[in-house]
């Protein structure tokens, strides 16, 4: 009897859907879950007969062809370490463990080094697309030893999403934790992108007083262009969805958003590496503020928003569309700037065009803007910032006045727009030369003798200030 090509541990929604995806592609799989019910459900949903279920981890491992390939789709953190330790009892030299959960990249680096001492290859595999993506084709971001990746490349590419040009959305990122790092940045850009959409919704609701059906029509207009993509598509559907009583479901959803580890990790990483990612962080901070649900209610009563004249959407439609586009470009510029700094810090040889292509289908970020990003990196693989690319120059110049106009009006109307305003400040800061940091350096040298550099000669200086 032939051995199984791959083993998957964890038959919750994502693990089950990935297993069924592999089975549909003709691969024989061993599947394992600690509890019986999820395993039973996965086997029941398999119409191919390619899944073989196991309740014994030893039997599960022994059913795999060599080198054994085991994919973990379990909760990140300690459960991954515990499962790796259990697998070490049965795995042999050159076998491969893939962690396809949302693990912290530093944990992936640690596990790579620890398992290498036992002769086991460990790959950190970012997977994006949710349950539908897992079932029909996710975006996959593998990282780890490149030779070991060669043993799973065919498998992962087979189940990954394919873009409209036939490109495979499974792109090798680099050694050790590179795959999970790319996934972390992907999620952080996702935070920023969703916040931009949420702010556009709030502006339409508060400044123009239009109902959800009309807002959906406006969003249809906003997404006509290179800013189109999955998130804007589903925003239209979310706006139009009705509840059981015929009211808009969105209006019955509590204004309180949760956040997971990847957004926080990316924010801390940006601080550690000295990269400005304010739009992405705004997406995280807005969720933190949203959690202060009762406090915000009290604030709104103590400091009520003023009464303002309702604006005419026809006069603002194009400005809002342009502001949305430029904000999205800035969010990606910040995310890719973080990737660029990480490549230098951790000795990863990132291919930024390839990373962008990997996002073009199957994942939450998929959209037309990524093709423009690919063109920018095709033209200049060493590009320091997307906003400096000739691909985006005319767009940025055309849209910047609209973003400024929308941000100014939102401030005037007391509408919170942390992502839009952060994006505008980021852009203005980059194009202000010289800026104001000379004052900061003067103050630092005055009170703490921290020294400063000069524009007129080389060296580091301290001044005896008049006190």
C-alpha cells in the first residue's frame, strides 16, 4: 500500500479545508486531530477518498512517505512547541515540519534552530485567505531552508491560489522566519486597509447622511480603478446586507473590533527597526479605542459633536475616491518599507515583486494595486519607498490634494480619521526638506549634551549653549 504524501495535524476549519484542498488535487493525506469529532467531520466531507484519519500520532507519522512532510495547522504559541516535541519521538533525520499558523517570526527562527539540532527541517509557512481561501486556494508565504522547501514546493503550489495571469500565489520568502514575517506584514497592511475603508464609511455616514444602499453605490464607484480589490468588494456586500427584521445588519453590529497578535507584532517591529508605519498602526490603535465602548459613550455625552450642515456627495465623490487610493498606496509603501528594513536586519534576500505577486490572489489583500506595485519593483528592485517610483508619481500628485481636502473637512466636522490623517502626515513629512528635527537635536544637546551633526561640515558636535 502506498504511503501518504503529506500529513496535516489540526482539523479545525482551516486545517480541514486545507486537507480537502490537497485531496481535491489528488494527493493522499494522513490527517490527525487530538479530539475525534473534527477528524470525523473532515473524513465525512472528503469526497475523494484521499484522506486517511489517525488517532495515533505514531501511526500517523509512519503512514508518511520519506522525507516525511508534516503540516501543523494548530494554535500558535506553546501548542506548536508541544507538538514539535511529540513529533520528535517519531520523526527521523531530514523529515520536515511546516507550521502554517500565525506564529511569531522569532518563535519560528528559534524552532528552526532547535529542530536543526535533531536533523529536522522546520518551515514557517504564512497562509492567508481565511477558510474559503484554504479550501479553494490561499496565498502562501513559505520560509525556511530552501533545499527542504524543494520537497514541499510542488504540494504548496498545487493548492495555492492562481492569479488571473496564471501566476502561482505561493512565493518562497527566505530562510528561517521570513515566511511568517511576510505574513505578519501582510496582516498589518490589512489592518491599515480595513481602517481606511472604515473611515470612508464613517465620513459618508456622518458628513453626507446617506443610507447603506446609497453608501454601497458610492463604494462601487470608489472601487472602480486600481484601488479595486477583495476588501472593497466585500465592503459593498457588508453595507447592503439585511438582518432578519429587514434592517441593515451593519447597524446592529457592535462598534467594537478585536485584534490579534500579528498587528501588534508588526507595530513593535516597526518601532524596533525605526520604520514609520503610522497608517498600519492607526488600524491597530483604532481597534484599541473601539474596545473602550462604554467610555466612548460617556465621552460622546460629555463632549457632543457639533451640528453641521450635510454635505453634497456629488461635490465630494471624486475627492473621496482619490483620498482612498492614495491612502492605500501609502499603507503599502509603509508595509514594504518595513520588509526592506527587515531584509537588512535579518539577512533576508526579499524579492519584493515576488512578494507583491504572492498577494494578488487568494488572500485578503488581493487587488489591482498589487500589479502596479509589481511594476514598480520590476523597474527598480532596490526601490527605497513605493512613493518614489515613477509608476506612482502621477497618481500621488493627482490624489494628494484630494486627501488633504478630505482630511481637512473631516477634522472640521469632528470625524475621527486616524489612518487618513496619518497617511497625509507621513507624506508631508517625507516631502518636507529640511524639516524640524534640527530643533529636536538642538534641544537634546542643550539639556543632555547628546550632540548633533551639521549641514555645513562633517563630524559630531556639542555646543556650549547660552543659559
